[in-house]
């Protein structure tokens, strides 16, 4: 009965671990002094290199699965598959930038706006209908972002630039999700997943050679490989969650990742959120969750 929920909890936990690994490999090592010498000498990695390692591991796994299943390698709907890959790679790179420059909870919360933009783009790309009340929920979420980015508080400094970068990541993620929907009737799920690393790997390799890269050492290899493996586990368990239970029960559970982010930010990276930022996060999540419930209720109505 609770298998779908458990799968989604595991998926959210894996995504949280990925974000922690990215944060450790970014500029937050000074906050890890309490863990001794384990993390004290970790180098600072550029976001394009983190995306590259994630993509190489994911691409290797996807190719193995595609060959085993004897699926056409490049798929059918190549236009939207390429858009899915390009948009996904761009959005993830920008998200990793925000993880480097914003508190973990805020970076994660801003990314949770991607379903809102997915719906907005779907109005034109999928001919999806939106209830008037959903625009009110959109406004609630956007007001939370405005509070986080532009209302100053004495105990926390948030640069609006990085909030806008995170918002851009969410917008482009909305394009990527619509591209996935365009391909769901033409291509296998594993092919759709593969186009992300297929596009990202050569692009990020060029960026690394152009902008610079870091040669991994010691425990850094463990963290980099963990990002790739955890990504695959997170995607598989999320898929199984939707297969094991109804979307209405499973979808809201993924936002427990916000709790993981707040806890990890506080206990691992010594990040303390102020009252204003906390209010902003609550508003964003409230708007997103209300939209999720309305959309799922509508789907249940038309499927019954």
C-alpha cells in the first residue's frame, strides 16, 4: 500500500544526497571543519565538470541498457529529444551554480518552481488547460521568490543574481519536461533519459577544456562517482514510485526534499535561514503543492 510513497521518499533522499555532494565539491568546504580532515582538502570544482562526471556515468549506464534491450540508439523524435537534452543540461548546470552560491534550502526551493513553468509552457506546447485558481497559486510561489531574492534581512545575505539564475534554471527545466512529454509516445523512456547525458557530455567536455577543470584526488572520486550513481537510483525509484501508486498520493511526497535540504544545510553546512527567507520558502512550496493537487485532481476526474 505504501510502496509508492517509500520509493518516492528514497528518490527524494537520493536527490538530496546528490545536492550535498555537489555542495561539498563547491565552495562550502570551510563549513565542514567539524568533520575533521576528511573534507578539509577537497578542491573546488566548476559546475561544468560536475555535470560532466554525472553525464558520463549516466550515459554509460543508459548505453548498456539500450544495447541490452536492442532499442534504436538515436530514437525517433530527434528534434524534441535534442531539445530535452540541451534544456536539461543547461538547467542542471545553472542549478549547480546556484548550489555553489546559495544556501542549500533556498537553491532547492527555487528549483521546485520548475513544475509551474512546465504547466505554463504546456499551455502552448501541449494545449493544456489551466484553471483560473492555478494562476493565483503561481502568484503565491512567485511572491515567495520575490521575498527570498529582494527582501533583505540582517542575519542572511542572499544575492538576487543567484536567485534569478536559479529561476532561469527552473524555466529551462520547464522546457525540458515539455520536451519529455512530446517524446513519451514516440520513444522509450531510457532513450529520453539518455539524451540528457548524450548532449551534455560533449558540451561539458568542451567547456572543461576551455574554462578549466580540476583533476580529482582521493575522496573526491567517491563523491563524483556517487553523484552519477545516485542520479540513476533517484530516477529509477521515482519511476517505480509512479508505477506502484497513484500520482495523487506519490507526487506531493517528492517535496519532502525541501525538508532534507533545510536539515542538511543547517547540520552539515552551518546554514541558518532567517525569518524572511523561511516565509519565502513556505510560500513557494505552498503554491507549488496547491498546483500539484489541482492538476492531479483534474487528471483523476478525466480518467474516472
